[in-house]
């Protein structure tokens, strides 16, 4: 009987083995075609390939590639789903939970991010990244004290990461603990001397401490680091006007507009400066141009320009 099977057909074991080999071959084709597509920027095709591969076999590595492809595609919810499937395959790989927590924060799902990070800390209590993300989540939940506590734990583990000090500095500033906030932002600047946001934040702290010259220097430093940083130009100009340095403020906004001709708020600010100077025609021209560029409503553009109100919601 065995002779006839070998002569006229495969055994059931051989057929099953060949079937498995064919499945593996197809899986590999889809997986590596997806990788090739990602490398050349064909993300949509990559996603299709990875999903075809995963229909054959739910594999951890391919799910990770799929998540990365979804992130590149801007589909955060699908990336979260892919990471969730990965956690079912391997709950010991804490980086999966960390990646998912970061995406939860992008989706404003702070509680879910905290849950993932707390799980990470049960596996690896020294993971400063988990403490950092928890700090971000508590900030999102408007719980600054809890956020500061988590960031302090992160700093105990990792004391050379500028972003942690910068975030804690911002929270301390919100609580009006300016001296401690200044210490943190100074550390951030020492660790990352070209970080524009750090100088912007320190400038705001100096303003709270009534140290206008230091604040002005920090905003000016940002302009030097990045001539296209709009907020730094506006803050610098505002302080120049507060010190009644009108001509200097106008020259400052001239430079801003030269660097960025469509900078509507700079036109509006320069219009206010010209108004203070007594140049009514020049002020009206600038205010009109600023309104056009910033797409202000007719009602707003007809109202007197309140220069200070332009900055009440400036980021720290």
C-alpha cells in the first residue's frame, strides 16, 4: 500500500508539510514586500502586505512593522490596535506598552497611558521613560503636583534628559514656584543649549520674576537660533514696546517680516508700534495687511488693537 501512495500521490503527512511550507513562503513574501514598500515610502501598500501576512500568521515582528506603518500613515488608532495585539503575544516586552502609551497621549487618552506605564513599572521599576510619560499624562489631566512627582522620579533615574527638566519647569511655573522652575530650565539649557523652547520658557519665568532684561535676552537668543520663530519675534517686540523702545521695535518687526513676508501678526504688531510713534498711515497699512494675513473677521479688524492681548495665551 505504501508503495502505491509513493507512486501515485503524497501521504497526508507530506501534503500537510507542503501546505505549511506554502503558507510560510506566502507569509515571507508579504512580510518582506511590506518592508521593501516601507523603505521606498509606499506606506499604503506596505500596510496591505503586512495585513496579508498577518492573516496567515499573527507574528510579533510583523505587527510591529504594521504599527510603524500606521504611524507613518497618521493612523494612530490602528497603530494602537496593532500594539494591543502585540501585547497579547508577548506581555513581557515592555517597549510595546511604552509605544502604545505614547500613542494614547497623542489621542488624549491620559488614563490609558498611565495604565500602560504603571504596568511597565511593575516589570521594570527603573524605566525613567514610563515615569516621564506618566508625568505628561498627569499634566494632560491638569494634575500638576502628581505630574511633578512622576517627573521627579524620572530625574532620580535619568538626570541628563533635558525634556524632563523642561516639562517639570513648566509645571512649577504654573504653580508659581518660579525659583525652582528657573533651576530646572537652567539645567535643561545646560543639557540642550540649542533648545529653543527652553529659552522661551525661561524668558516667561524671568518675566514672572520681573527681570525684563533677562527675558528679553532669552527671546532674542531664540531669534538668533531660529530667525523664523514667530513667537520669539512677537515676545521680543512686545518687551521692546513695553520699554518704550519704539524705533527698535519697528526695526525688529521689519526684520521679522523680511524673513517671513506672510507673518501676519508681525504686521499687526508693527502697526501698533507705528501707531505709538504717531505714524497713522503706516499703522493703518500694517494693521490692514496683518488682518488680511491672519484672516481676522471684519468685527475684530475694526476694533482697536490691544497689543498685550496678542500674547495672553502664549505657550510656556
